[in-house]
């Protein structure tokens, strides 16, 4: 965190890998006091990352060198590829082919060189590593498809696997083993010393109320299109996999994790875990009769064992007590999911930092954050709102991130954020008041936010969205969306923004206090 040891201060002998340290906050702001660190089990409030050489480091990463593997399903080609059908200049430039000769090593080398000039010290996700070039980055793996990303995809292939089934453990372990050792972009062996930490799903889908509303908007209420629970991880392994088959007609549509576990079969592990949790939850609240009244259980179902065979077909999801229960059970699902996923990373990359899921700020149930605190080293967050229109919004964002740290008991990393600005003829995805008036103002707001993050003792880094402009399918919008990068489609820098970002990064990576 910002109030901790200054960037570059040698804290201990390096291990060759990024590490996390806690330090005691002092009223003494001298360098000596700020370098006084405590062991990881100390109860002090404050955190800092330490690089492989043992230096205190506030990570400032740059996201999105490469389009994600689900890019063509959601946004169309963009980034370093032709931006069909939204930008003819991009189509003409064909930056990846014309400037980099279709060679990722050349593109990555240019990305790293520019990142260094702009005083970034790492890459975020969607980075394509080059075997000949060492640069810190944060790779990711979608352990499941339970993500807002897939709600918006053309196939809408959200799925909620039975995380309690040993098959989930086996398949996740195998996929993580391959992922840790092999980069999915270039097929080379991964250089582990370059990994700052490991991510899981982007924008995970948790809050049951939000999930049900989101999937309803995506047309996912019908029997032919809604998500289902499964122990088969093939759909999670490939985001472009065909939509999963519908559940039997009698089953309530599992639009969220709790509904998915509840809708599993009598002998499934997930249904057993759910019923056992209900039994424990209602043990002091009137037991089975009280639960049966809330859940509209028919008289023919007698006792907890019999409940495992019931399909919950007459359940009223609109009842507030059912909704509270459903959101509370998410913590049980998250605890299992995170235990398996983080455990697999630590099994195959001992000593690595787990940055976990990249939570979206609008969907962070406390029970899930508590589970994240038990299993992740760092809690990663994409703020909501994503883009800021003024400094008050930036201040509120930092306060929310500090609330996340308080709930989880872990430090926080801003996994993806940018302030967009108004562009005639295009529609930056700002939303409401979250847009700067112009590029210069966006640079000022970047600097303000980064300084606020750097001063927080529980925030250990920031990743900026993004490197290069990206055109986005506008859907029902009248004009295309433009995710604004630091460089244009043709590769030329945005001078005012780059100058502000460079100065802010330089100050943040060297500041004390």
C-alpha cells in the first residue's frame, strides 16, 4: 500500500518470485519506519507487494495487449486485429500485420518498451509473453463459465458446475496444471518468475438477484436457453462451446449458483451440500417445519433426507427470506470453488500468489468476499462504476475497495479500470456521469485516482484498461462503443493522456507515504 515502504526499498532478500508482506503502520513516516515489516500472520492493517529481488513494489499494470479468447463471440475482432465492422481506419491499418508482420514477439516487444517509457512495471491480463523477453504479468484462467462476460456473449453459455463433486476437483486440477506450465497464447512453457499472481474468472456471477435479472435480460428464462448445473467441465474449458443442454422440464431454471445446486439430482454432491446447509441454517430457527413453510415444501416430503429427492418446483424465489438464504449459500459454494482452484495453483506452482477472481464491484456478496479472504492472497476488483467523471467518484471507489479489504481481511488489487471521455460519433462505455469531457481531463482523473490508491495501506496495485483502442458491438446503441486505450488503432499514442499517465505512474512508483 501507498503508506508502506517506498517503491524500490529493499525489504529482504529476494526469492525470485513476487510475494506479499504486511507492515505495521507508524506515526513515524521516516523511511526506516516504513521499511519495518512484520510476518504475514501479524495483525497489522497494512500490505505491500515485494518483487523477486525483495523490493517493495506498487504494481501498475497495463491490460489488453491481445484480444481475449472469447473476443469474436462478444465484441468482434479488435485491438491489434481488424476492428470489423466498426472502424474502417482500423481495417485499413491492419496494425498487427503491417507493423508487427503478424509476429507476437514483435508486438510484445513494442508493448513492453512502451510500458517502460510510460512507467508501468507489469502487464495485466490478455498479455502475450515472449520467451526472449522477461516482463511481469498476471495470467488468467476461467475455471467456470459463471461470469457476467458469458451472460453478454452471443451463446450466453453460462454454466454452474457442481463444485462439490470430486470430478470438479479432478478436472480443475488438470486444467490448472496445464495452465500453470503452458501459456495459452503462444504454446510455450510459461516462465513462472514473470508471474505476479494468478487470476481466475473475470467478472464472476454471484449475487443471485443480479444473476437472475441479468439472465432474464439475456433471454435466459426459456427452457431451451437457460444455464444448468453440470459436473462436465468441457463448456468451461471453451467459451465458444455450444450452449449446454436444458435441464429436465420439471426443474426450476438454475440462473445462479444456488439454484443450480438446488436443481441437481438426488445423489449429487451439490444437492447434498445444499440440503446439509439448509439443515444447519434452520437448526435454531424451528428446524425442518420452519424451512418447509418458507420453501413451500409439500407434506409428502418428510425430513431432510427426503428433501434431497424433491425438485423444489413449488418454491417461490420472490420471497425475501428465500432470497436471503440463496445469497448466504453463495459463501459455501465460493468456499469450495476457491479452495479447489487456489489449491490447484499452489499445488502446481508452490509459493505463487493467487489473485483469484476479478470481482466486479456491483457483484461482491460479503459471504463470497469472506471466502475469497480465506483462499486468495489478494482480492482483485474491477470497480463499479468503472469510469469516473469527477474526483468524488474516485474517492468513493477507493472507500469501496477499502471496505472489500475489511470484509475479506486481504489486500486489494484494482484489476481493470479506466476513465473514458466523450468522442463525437462514438459512445465510450462510461454510463451516467462516469465520463470525462476530454482526453486531458481523463488524464487528470487518472492521476488523481492512482494517487488515492497509492496512499491506501490495503491496496497493492492497479491495472489500467487499456493498451489499444477496442471497438465494441454496440448492440441496441445508435453508435459503436469505443473502449479507449493509450494508443489509437494505428498505433500512435494519445499524447495528452500518455503524458499524464506517464507522470502519474512515475510519481506513484517512487512516492513514500
